[in-house]
C-alpha cells in the first residue's frame, strides 16, 4: 500500500541559472523524461563519487564523430571511467582525428551522390574525407610494422589498443589517454570496422592474430576483483550486452544508466529495459538503474556537465 506520495515539483525558470540546477529541477519534477534524466544524473554522481565502484562506459553508434570525444577523454583523465567498451567504429573515428583527420558537418544542400563524387563518406549529417581515412590507414600500418612477431600473435584486442595508444601523439585521443591512465578498452566488435578491415589485409602478408578469448580472461579478472560495478551505456547492442554480460561473474551491475533511442517491443538488447537484466544476473537485485530515452549526444554531455560542475 502506498503511504506517502511525492508531489510533482514544477520547473521554476527563475530559479535555474546553470546546468546542475537544471538537472536537479528535473529530479524534483520526478516524472516522465524529466524524472528519468534527473534520476540518471544522480546515479552517475554516485558512480563517480563511490571509490569502490568500477565504472564502465559503453558506446555504440557514432559517439566520437558526434561530438563526445573530449568529454570521454576528460572522464578518463579525471579517473571517473575505469574501462571502456566500444564499437570498432568509435575507435576508428578517434584514430582518424589522432592521425590528423577531421569530422565535418554535411552542408544541407549536399546529397550522397555529390559526397561520393567529392570523395566523402557520410554518417547521418557528419562526413569524413577519404583522404583522412588514408591517413588513418598509413598510421595503422606504421604501428603494425613496429610490433614484434610475438606481439602480432599473442596480444588481446585490449592490449593491442593499449600498445597503439602509447604511440599516439594527439593528447585529445581517447585511446592515448586510456593507455596513459591504465583504462582498458574492450571492443568485442573490433573486426566490424575499418580497423578490423586493415587488420585483415595486414594478416594476408604477415602472421597477425588477436586473441579475443584472452580479452574475456582479462575482463573476467577485472570484474571479479571489484566491490561494486557501474555502467553508463550510450546506445545498445553489442557493447551494452558485453558490458552487462561480463558482470554476471559477480551477480550483475550495482548501478547503471542507459541512454537509448531504441524501443523494447522487438525484444532487442538495444531497447531492453535494464530491469530485464535482473533475471539474467546482469543487474543486481536492488540495483540502482535508470533508462533515458533520447539522443546520447545531447543527454550524456548534459549529465556529465551537471555532475562535474556540482
């Protein structure tokens, strides 16, 4: 039986002067999308403040070319994120910029035929020059040539990315800062990217094999040593499942938020409510979690700034 009820506190525009105050107001509203955003912010604050919480950042979709590169790099540098699980594409786009390339906004008048003829590739309204992918390709082959024969055949993908990060000069690179701060990057779908393609082409002339099973051993050892685990999941799919699945070894996540545009009706992992993870032991009974429906390139910066500026 419900014995106490909290009132909906309506937003007072005269009382909000900064992002933390805005997000606190969302928490006080407490319902619909405003309430979800406010509660997710509080959960992230607990993750960052709790020194016993090992926090994952999972990223699917174009988070790096979509403007989140510096935010993720900052969180790594400040010790708020202890591990990254990402698509191979986000790694590629970090490296494109690390090797001197850029991402651009597609002019409204451009169609895909014009972009193709001009040597450009499109991601929604983001485009990348082919020449920048050529810089990326040269950088990857130069790095691969620097590895020993033993490294080419024994490294796990996370170890490979750490080695790669240690050679990068761009201080804004997530991969560089992750290597500097001992933050492992796991990419279970690494081969489904331009980096994966170049690893394949390199393997046609040299003996190259990354040990994906070794990555699971590394991750398993990390998870079982933790007192608490938390996860910030941007998008869904493989990176979300890999992050949640790894915590089965200790009964699931203690804290989690997901920011997604996907719906649950189709039964996909991307749209699945986090409470579903309780039955699979991917989320602890009594865990603190929240789902925010929306564009992560808008919502995640808001949450991050709100937490860091408090």
